[in-house]
C-alpha cells in the first residue's frame, strides 16, 4: 500500500500535469463529426491545439469562444452564441462539445443557461448536439476532464429509460484517456473475436489513428456517432477501462440499467486473463485458439524478460490510471517502482506497490529518481533523464519527439508481450560488455595480476 502525498511547493517546475479542458477536448475528438470548443481565451485553445498536433502529427479540430477582458467581466453569452453560429455555418458539425476554462469558471459563467437562450433564439439548431462540460483548469487534471466529458456525453445522448429488450451481442466500452488509438484497435479485435459488437466511447481509433480521409473535413474524421451513443442503453454490458471511467459507467447504468464491469488495467498477465474470461462468459463462446497462443507467448516473454527486469529501479510519472497499470505490471516483472509521481487524486494510488506516490511535477520525479535504472514518463521528462544520466522510455501524452505515438500498444496479451521486449531491450543495452581494453591487466583480490589474453600460450588456447 502506497502513501499518497501532495507536493507543497510554491510553484510547479517542469509540469507533469495537463489541464482538465485539454482532457475534455480529447474525449470530444473521439466523437464523429464533433467540433471541440474551449470557452476561454484564444491562448488556452492555442496551447491545446499545439500539444495535440505535436503528439498525433495530425490536423486537430479545436475552436475557441475567444474571450477577452471585457467579455470575461460582462459574461460570455455573445461569444458562445457567435462561436456556435460560426462553427455551424463553416464546419457543419453534428456535435459541438464545449469545455470551460479557468477564466470563465472564475467569472462564473452560466453556460447551461446561455445554451438554453441560444436554442430559443435559433430553432435551426434543434438537431445539433451541444454538450457542455465544466472543466476548470485550476483544479484536477487531464484524466478528470476526460472522465467528466464521457459522463456528460452519456447524460446528454443516452435516453433515460430502461429498454425492455437488450441486444446480447452488443457491449459498450468506456475507454480511458490512457489508452492510445492503437490500444483501442487491439481491444476491438479481441472483443470482436468473441462474436461481440463493441461500441467505444470515445473512439479515438476512428479519428486519431493517422488514416488519410478521402475528403477534407473541418470536424473530427471519425469515431463514435451520437446515434451510436444514444443506442448504448440497449447493450447487454458495459466494459469500463480505468478508474476514470467509473462514474461514467455508473451514469450509464443509472440511466439505462446497463450492468458494467470495471477493469482497472489491461497490462499484465492476470488482468488479461480476467478480461478474456469475462468476454468468454458473456459471449458464451470458448476462448479462440489465437489468444491461447498469445497468452503462451506472453508467459514465455515474461520468463525471458524477468532476468533483465529483476531488481531494476524505475521512476514513473504519469496520470493515475497509466501510473497504476504500468507500475503494477513492472512490480509483477520483478522491478521496483522507486519513484512514483502523478497529477491528481485517484483511489488506485494507494494500491500501487511502492512506498510513496507524490501528486506533483517532474521536478519531484527527478529529485526522487537518482540512482534509478529507467525513467518512464512523457516527452517532457527528457531533460530530467539527461541530467540524471538515465534512459527515458516515453509513455503518455504528449510524446512529441517520436513518431507513431498513436499506435503504441500496451494492452492485451500482445501489447504486454511487446512492452516486455521494448523495455527489456533497454535494460540489455545498459549492460557494458567487457572488451580487451577494459579487462586487460585487472587485479585479483590478493593483489596479483590476473592473466590476460596475451599471457596465454597459443598452443594452450583451444
């Protein structure tokens, strides 16, 4: 059981944390035909836009209500109304997702009231889905904003009624922000192998997987539609992945009576055994031979890799769900999580197999990472890794100095197996093999000189 502490510094140095509205905007990007909007200044949106473009290397739809000093004081009704009308005219979205920011939350804008007035003034917007989420960036973090947005999408589009009949083959999958588009694709393949039909919310694999569309669209390129979300109430089960999806799963169960199963992580042998067993049970089908074979490959990879993981000290900095998934898996591989830093509170933090989890920044991680064998965090940890003289394995968001971030996979038997290979190879690279220059003339404990290659007669060198 870990002890959770909060950094008491006067300021943040090299931030690990990202804000709630950025997390909310990412969740909206997994909805088809959506235009995410940040209700705040232009700078707030510009920051998020640059961050996402550098990570995904894709065109990112993100708009702003462009609040200035006067509008902030007087209220943002006109800015929200004009932003919605401009977006509808130019982009023709099916959904507009609005996330608040610190400046408008501090002012206390009644955005829900504003939206009611806008709809009364403009009946032509009746078919437009407008979702507002309160995501002040002066509290909580990226994961919190993401989770709140998924919950609000359910509350907005899923009818509040319990259906008389359910489709037994349909399952909802609430995917946390720690899952990449590659992770979602892997999970979709696994679930469909059991004859089930998954609906992912949000579905980043449809919009940010790097595919090239036939025609340009100013909104998201794919993802789950609002009609798909509305139909989630008729599914037989909901699978929630990550503690951040717990509230959203409860909201869906409350509105439509859909039972849910929460998986805190899907990295590692045990969690995937539970996941595969659950899918076999709800589908009534045996586990496909493919996954029996992949499980065997993972067990073999664990046997091969534990020699290199055993006793290694790891410094880990990530959002709570990712921190827990990777931290627990590393412990199972025989490594030690010597330093753990995260961004926000979560019930999972106390379960982590380490002495202390700090809610802080990358400076806190750097101060605790001295003597570790590996640093795992996003790309902003590269300076700390260089100063400490240890290698950096990049995980999380942003990952702007590598390509292929959207396709990194760490879930399922296959993803866990490949993760063992990637990190295990880093540990292998750290082993310095002896060369003639490094071992010639070495001394024994009694002070005598050990024989070198040149001392061995050629006739006996066989």
